[in-house]
C-alpha cells in the first residue's frame, strides 16, 4: 500500500510528527519488550552452547582417569633394546619387568612370476589368440585362509594383453593383495617382474596361493615366493606365543608390544609421573576455565539510564542450570574418598585443593609424593571422581548429552523465541494498520479544516462587500 507523507497545511500542525510519536509510543510498549526478551534468550542460548563446550572439554580431560581407562596414574613401557621390541603401556598396566625374546617376525607373503618384461606394455602372453577356452586363459589366486580367504581370478583375453593390464586388473579385483611391476634390471636396461604382495602379515590373512593356472599361460608357470609367517615371541612368566602381526596387545594386560627384529630385550612397566602431572594439570585448567566462565556469565551490574539505575544481567544470571552443575561438581570434589589408603584418600592428598573463588589449585610436588607413597590409592581417588563425573552416567553427561538438561533448556528458549517473534510480527502488522488509520484520520481533518477555512474566507469577503 502506498503511503503519504504530509504536514498540517490547513491546521498548522506537524501531523507526521504526531503520527511518528504515536507509533513510536505504541512500538515501545508492544514491540520493544518482546524484542529485548528475544535478545536476552538468544544470549542465554549462546551462553548455554559455550557452557556445553566447557563441560565437554572438562569431561574429555577427566575420561582418562576413569576406571575403564585404568585410573589416574599414567604408565610407561621401556625396552632395553628398542631395535628389537618397543612397549607402550596404558594406565591399567601393572608394574613389572619382562624378558621378551622375538623368535620370528610376522611377514607378508610375496609372490612373483619368473617371466621378465622389458616394458610395462609388453604382452603378458603374446601367443594367445583368444580362441582358447576361458579356463586356459585364466590365472587364479587365493589370499588368506578360512573365513579370511579372498579369491582373485584374472582372465587374459588375448596376446595384446600387457603386463600392466594384468597389474591393474589384479588391483581392481583384490582387497587383500597388491600387484606391481618391479624393475630388477637397470634404468638403461630394465627388466620388469610382476610381483604380488599380501597387504596383511601372518598366515591367517597374508598367505598367497596360485590356485589355478590356465594351460595356455605358460609364461606364468615359473614363480618365486617368500611365504607369509607369524610372529613368535617368548615372554618370561608367560611362555611362547604366536600372532599374525608384529603389534601384540593381548598378552600383557595394558601393554602393547611392537616387534622390530629378532633378539632379546627387557621390557619394564612403571609409573610415568611427568605425563600424569600433565594430565592432572589439563583437568585442573579445564575445571578453572569452567568456573571462570560461569562466574562471568552470572554477573549483575548496575547501569545508569537517564535518571534511573537499572540492573544489567549477564547471559546466565537468571538461570540456575550453570549453578547446579557447578554445585554438583564441587560436591563431588568434597565427597570423593578412596578406601584403603592411609595417607592418600581424597583429592587434597593429591595436591588438588579449592581456592576461595571456587577454582582449583594444583601442587604437583604433592602428587608426586602421593604416587611414591601409595600409587594404588592415587588411582582409586582419581577413578572415583572421574567415574562420578565423566562417564555416561556421570554428572557432566546429564547436561551435555543429546536431549540432556542443556539441550532441553536451549530448545525451550527457542520455542519461546519463536512465539515472541510471532507476537512481534503481529504487533508490527497492527502498527502498520494503525499508521494508515492515523494518516487517513489526519488527512480528513486537514481536508475539513481546509473547507472551513475556505468558507471563512468567503464569508469574510461577502461581509466586506456589504460594508
């Protein structure tokens, strides 16, 4: 609808200013409060998202302390001969020393045709006409054994089929082996062999067998191979074990062994105090960031607006959700007790204490003393706190999980925002109608006053003629 802007020509009134003032007053009472509330709720939701991130960071820092991860004290594995075997230990590993003898290494199977080619474009079997039966032109391999077995059959169409064609066809058909052309000659006088290598070590998945060779494929009848083998390791107190891979993680609980060469090495498992200190510091930092964020988001400040002093609320100042999660975490800090220890039972015994502002203070030297005195109790204290806060049933997950407390609050605010935006749209539509009504009203007034003024002028003129 076209709008008209006008001034009070007949009345002498600034009618546009009167309309603007009326509409502004209406918008101030009917629109602005809803707009302010939308802004407030959007700010709260942004703060909730930030709170979710802070809690998730804290949870991630605590998960390594849980019972499932072996507790709070990191372990390290050292080897007297890293060239033979290296060791990696998780927190769940027990201290100890093991003599590890690598008898054999796990290896891949390598299979190669003895036939050589001067170029990758040389014919694989040049005397094929294509008239031979398909069976006579087929090469079949099996890779792996039992349920792990894969069969790859390559049909050679005719004598134009090249060595590179064979390599490409094999690689397209196999998920457990890889074919390639290897130059066993020189750059100036190349001599290529087709080499097939299993992608897996050990005999379960890595063994390669040429299970069928067509009668016409005479070039491929002679071959060389290096068979796949399993790793054999003798560990003191355990005995000799075999595995299909050189990475062994299912023999010594919590310890992974990486085999590199045949030989004997001594593997020791012990506490890794420096990395434990780093892990604890990461938890303390994440907790303190959460405390600082909640403190800043809860502030209420005074602001002067004209003659009035009004309270200005930070995004979470009118929500109890952040206070509740912080209260729950603080309560758990004070309630965490590990039984069985004599000098190490609570977090304070590990050098973690609470400051007056609610943040945590960490004394790493006290943690090191606790580890030296009662390492088992140290792990129990950390695991007790982490299990209560960072597991799927823990405090933090109640807030951060899908449809958890934070999700529910954010979605409730979004519903309210949608409702407020609809109210704002409805109010603006009514204001638009009111504006047009006021313009029409003042236009009629101006028209009426113009007519009256014309009548007055005519009467004045007539009366002057009578005189």
